[in-house]
C-alpha cells in the first residue's frame, strides 16, 4: 500500500498461527487452502479476517489497520440474519409437514397412524422433524460453500471470497444450533408422552435421545446413534476453528477434514429414520438429488486442487511416496464412483425406499 506521500508500506508477514484460511478445510476431507501453497487468514473484504494489514492514511501520515481476528463472538453476531432465515425455513417445513400429516398424505401417517389421528398432540415431534430438515439443508450449504472456497475458484463465482468465508462460518454455526434443536425437541416429545414422573421421564428421554444405544426400538436402534454421532462430531469440529491458534493450524486442518463425515452421517440418519422418506417418493428423491452437486464439487476439487502439492502427477514425477500417490488416486476414483452411483440411483429410481407399508404399522415406542 502507499500513503499520500507515495512511500511504500510493506505488508506484514502472517504469523504461523494465522496461516490457514477458515474455509480451507470446509466441506470435510478435501481442503487445504485457497491458493497454491499460500494460505492466508485475512478477510480484507469482509473485515473479519485474522491476519494483519495496513491502511491508507487520511491525513499526512500512515495509519496502520489494527489486526483483527475472527472470533466466535463476532461470528455469532454475524450469523443473526442467517439464523433468522433458518428459523423461517424451519417454520415453513413445519407447516408443510403438519398439513401433510393432517391430510394423511405423509408417510408418517402410515408409519405412525396415531399421530395422524391427533396431529396437535404431536406438534413437538413435527417441529423436531422440521429442525432436522433445515439442519440437513444448512449442512448441505456449508459443505458446498467449503468446497467452492477450497478448490480452484470458479469463473462464475463473483462473490468475494471473504464474504463467502464468513457465510461459510455462520452457516456452520447455525447448522450446529439446528441439530441441537432437532435433538431437544425430539427429547421433549418423548417427555410429553411418557406417563412416568417428570424426573423419570426426563431421564428416560435424555438416555434415549443423547446416549448411544439408549434408544432400543425399531429402526431407531441404528438411526439414533448415527444421528448422535453427527451431533457429537459437529460441535467440536465446528468450534475448533476458533481455537486453532492454540492447537496449531496443521492439527486443526487435519481434524476439520472429518466434517464430511458429519454430513454423511446426517444424510444417513435422515434416510434411515425420517418417516417422510421411508417410502419411495419426491421427499426421498430430493435427498438423493441434493447429493449430486456435492459429489461433483468434491470430484472437481480433487481433480483440480488449488495447491500444486496436491495435484496428481505421474507416479515417477510425484514428489511424495508411492503410498501417498496411490492414496490420492484412490480418493479420486472413489469420488468418481460416488458420483456414478448417485446418477444411477436417480436414473433407475432404486434409492432404498420401502415400496409399501409394513404389515404392522403400530409404533413399538409409545409410552402411552
């Protein structure tokens, strides 16, 4: 930069703890940085970066910009609008689910007909479902943003990277909040329909909602622990970014790659336990359809990585070990295979949905 006296002011070098961009590992197991070998944490556009820079003086001297660091508090403030949108979407999904159960158009009416007989008595269950759907949608958006930011920047993407990085962080925080709300309303529904004492029903609901293996009924024996794993991984992986300066940027980057596991577990939990998507239909098809952009972006990220060190050269020209080269090749093949499987599922319509209701649709998990 230059002052009004045209004297060059050198940009300070980023410190070791400031090297990693907040979006560099977003989207799970794919990301290492926004540019070839140069990671930065400076949000010059949004003004929320963790790097340091210099400003241009307004008088006759040089005014240095105060280094700013992305904090959890600042991102929580910035996530307000995104959070309000998430609540509006959740309300709209709740209204849709409630209307479908009242008209008995929802698969939930087939799985649990007693809910269709008295939908008002199970409003917390439908609200839990609504929070689950919006959580899945926000998790999808978080992963997509991370993939867009971590790979080679698409020519059509006109939004500045700092704004996308902030949006990626705020959607990540709201995803955690939506998952927690989904679990809490599920527990509240269990308490509401438990005839035991308040402390007994509360303890039972806590065990069944938050303790792996505590829910021992039907499909929930698998689906509930899968959802719990997504919850217990999402919280630390989402919040570790704000303490990465203490644990080290490299350690945070390695751990944050497992974010993709959270997303996969969330989708798996939805397909297993979402009564709206048990049977063939547009609800279940939509879940599968949403995975196409992620698989395509994931494959593009691997085929055209932003860092030169991650590019797959010929085996003889690869700077690392043969095992490393084989691992990178395997990752690309798996990503391509996943995309092919998704396309096959959507084309053939074989998405694992139940073709018809079971002979016995009564719930084995009814406290009344």
